[in-house]
C-alpha cells in the first residue's frame, strides 16, 4: 500500500520520540522533549522524505536526515526566541521562558550535535560528503539570515531586495537543503536535484511572506503566538517593507518612521498598523506574492517525473499556501 503524508508524519513522530527518550541530565533532555513534543507542521523533515521518494528512493532511509532537519529547525527557533524575547511558540511557553536563557542556549548547542550525529548514519552512503556539505552550508546560511534580520531592525531603509535576501537565507534555505538532502539520499540526477531545490526555495519564500501576513491577520488561538508580535519586536517583515514603499498619508509615514527609529511599537499600536496595511493594499500585495511564489514552485515541480513523491510535494505546497496558522 502506498504511503500517505499522514504515514510520513506518524513515522517522524515515532522516530523523534525515540530520539528524545528520557536521558540524563534531565535538565537538558526534559526541555528537548518539551520542544519536540510541541508539534509543528514538520515541513522540513517531510520535504526530506518526499524528495527522496520523488527521486525514486526509499523514504524510510531518509528518516535520520529528516529528523536532523527538524532538530536543526527547532535549534534555530530556540535561539531566535531568546533574541526576540518571544514568550510563545506554537501556543506554549518558549524554552527560555519556561526554563531560562542558559538552558535554552545550551539546548540549542546540543541539538546541533544531535543533528550531526544523525547525519553520520550515512557515512557509508556514496553521497555522504555532499549530504554533510549541504547541511553545513544550510546551517551557516540560516545563521546569516538571522543576522540580517537582527541588523535590519537598526536600519531604516530596507529594500524589498534586502528583505528577499534575508528570507532566502533564514527561511527558504532550510527548505531548500531539506529537498536537496532528500534527493542526495535517493542518488538523484543533478537536474532533478536542482529542480527540487528551486521548488523548495520558491515555496520557502511564499511560506515566509504568508507567515508575515498571518502575524497580523490570524487570531491568537489559531496562530499559537501573540498577534502583532513582529510589530512589537521591530521586525522588518514584508508588510513593513511594502508599507514603507506605498504609504503616502503623513500620519502613516510618521508611524512607520517611528517604528523604524524605535525598533518596534507597543501592542497598543497594532490596530493602527493593521489599518495602514489594509488601506495601502499591503495585505493584498502580500497575498499576491504568496500566490506568485507558490505558482513558481508548482511550475518547477512539474518538471519532475510524475510519481507518488511528486504528488505528495504538490499536496504539501497547496496545504502551506492555504494555511491559516
């Protein structure tokens, strides 16, 4: 019987629970279990397994790499939450908030080691060197993306080109390397590998713009974090960059300038910012960009041979494009 996305998710959850089984010191592994038990969409590990299948490989053989990608992703979240002082993640207290910053920093460090240990299981694979190289390159680039994100909070004039570069590194790169590693495990051709990387990059950009949009439009219950948190934290999201380009009313421009100078605004300004985004058509622009990048991803995916793996990737793309949280 052919595997489904739900089957892949179940396999992943079981495998992640095994990795996070109780160990000592409890002060380190309890937060690790808490983090992985928090769920999430598991987009990156699913991409690894689906890409392996799309390239004619056996998805079960990519479980270690899939888990490594999920652990790497969660590592970035743990450290991002400290830098952003975010109280909630997926509707629960963030690790640094529930424990403390020292525990969260150490946990992130340990998770990088665990991810590399999982990848070392492929040390007899013909593409082992390429797999490790892809993972390391992605790790470095996602850190570069976070550095840009932090830098941008202190720079008033950020262009859309600057923003796209930042999210290509911070968000899209993890999806791109997930697809690439899945293809490498399957022994894919260079052509198929490149097609999957391009597909995942476009999907990643769409995913981040959608995330920026949801930060201001989703309900707190659905989204799992405080609505408008990006405004409070002073993040230069798609919405902010586009509003800076489009705003013409003096009071709108003044508030956006205040946001840039102060590195964020109090929660009391969220409704006003929502009104600016609505009146200037920024929300509509964001939705159009999500659609454009999603269509680019779909067009690239159609270059791959039709099989169960490609069908799953297309299903995943549609699911992400239509998400409400």
